[in-house]
C-alpha cells in the first residue's frame, strides 16, 4: 500500500499531482497548522506571457490555526477574469474553464474541504482513481508531531511505502521509516519536463496545474504526470 501525505495547496504545481497519482491513498494533511507564507493560497500562472503570482482571499489565516479553522472568502471573479484574459487562446481553455467553474463554485468554503474537493475534481477529469482522505478523519494520537504523526497515519492505513514530495528530503529520515517496515521515497519531477504553451514563447516551468491543463489534454497530462523518478 503506497501512501502520500501533504498539506493542501490551491492549484499546486505538477509535482504535487505526480505524487497523488503515484500513490494508492493520498492523505490531505489538514489537522496541522496553516503555513502563512507558504503556497497554500497562491501559485503562479502565465499573465501577459510571464510567470506571475495569483492569490486567493482567506479569512482567519494564521499559523496558530489548523486548516480546518480557516475559510475561503474569495468569489473567484477576479481569477476567472484573469484566466479568461490570459488563457482564452490555450488549446484546452473551454474544458478547463468548465472544470475551474465547478471548483470555484463549490459551496463549502472551509479551506481544507474546498481544496480537497478541487483535488477530487481534477483527478476525476484526468481519470485518476487515487483515494483521497482527510488526516482529521483518521483515528490517531493527535499530540504526535512531525515524523511520528506521519508514521502513525501510515500504520493506520497499512502502508508499506510512503511517498513524499522532493522538498521533504530534509524532513524525513529513511532509516526511521525502515525501522517501521516502511519504504520511504521522494517523488522528483523530471527536470526536462516541458510542454508547448503559447506559440513563439519559451517554455516557462513550475506553474500551477491550471497552466498544465490549459495546454494539455487529460491523456497528455497523464503522460506528464508519469515523468518523475523516485529518489
């Protein structure tokens, strides 16, 4: 059983979805503290043909609160207009905007639930059947922190393999997981990964999954999601 655990982010980059596709169960790590200066509520897309930040508006965002205690107060009208203006000529704009409208109009505004719904919608669009669950729904000792909490979740899910994003290499020790009979690996996106964006412009990497979907069919996107190595 392969398990991945990550805090939820708004429309994250392709590596996040590579991790989700690579595992059997993906755990949305929602009963931990929100990271105020991280990538939870922002990401990069193409604006005027250049890499630019987008943000969503939150209520009660604080590093002293869990994801479960924060709400989205954005109506997404500004972002919708931004996408319309900057991606209307992208190859898969109509179908992706239909998908985005389903995501943006979701009535549940609790941050973790809203983002989890967005993941499920995107995976469904891509025909990926990874099971997604919330860490808050897993019975465990919630006083645990860091590696101990991750291990507790893995054991509850009968995981024999734990995948993490490549940025977690400094956080987790492979030997500690081995002592619990769990293989630890990190998903590293192929540095040569690229796809055609607009004509007559160089490829700009590390953008939101929105950009990937705008220029690639579900089949092509799945091919890109397979371009990683385990380290």
